[in-house]
């Protein structure tokens, strides 16, 4: 019997878990997953030493519809910037965060869900 196909939402959640695990192995510390506001969502917010990192995760099972990094359009970047500003105001309102950046993680796995291939783009935008 063939297992049921995963929805895009489930695949995205898998991608975020792969990305989070990958970054934690590199020493990053998770601060928040799936921060949502009325303006948008940020998949992962993590600490990398003194850096606060806002991370967009793109999951792909093939390059049929383009590489995952191509999905980070200028409009998507503006949405992430606005959402990050709301996060900073909400959680760091009175203090200044000097070092923050926006990274992209592209997770590509074969249809069989073998070991994922992970591309980490630092300072992506």
C-alpha cells in the first residue's frame, strides 16, 4: 500500500524541521518558529552568536518549478522585512538589536524523502 501523499503544508513543515536541525548542528539556537503577524510569517528566527537571524525556508522535491531560492521575490523580501520589524518591536522594543540578517535555506529532497540536500544562503537579502 502506498503511503498518502503529503500536502504542501506538510512538506513545508518537514523542510523547516530539516533546516532547524541543520542549523542547530552548526551551533545556532532557535528563538522562534513560524512567527506570524497580520503582515506575514517568518519560518525560523535563530541566534548565530551575536546575530539574530530571520530565516526563510523553501522546500523542494525537484527543480521542476525552479530552484527554491528563485521563490524569494522582491515582494516576499518586503513582507519578511516588515514582519521582522514587528518581531523586533514586539520582543526587543526598548533595546537595540545591532546585528541581524536575513538568510534563506533551500531544502531539496528526492520524492522518496531520502537524506535532504541543504543550501544555506547567508545575508540573502
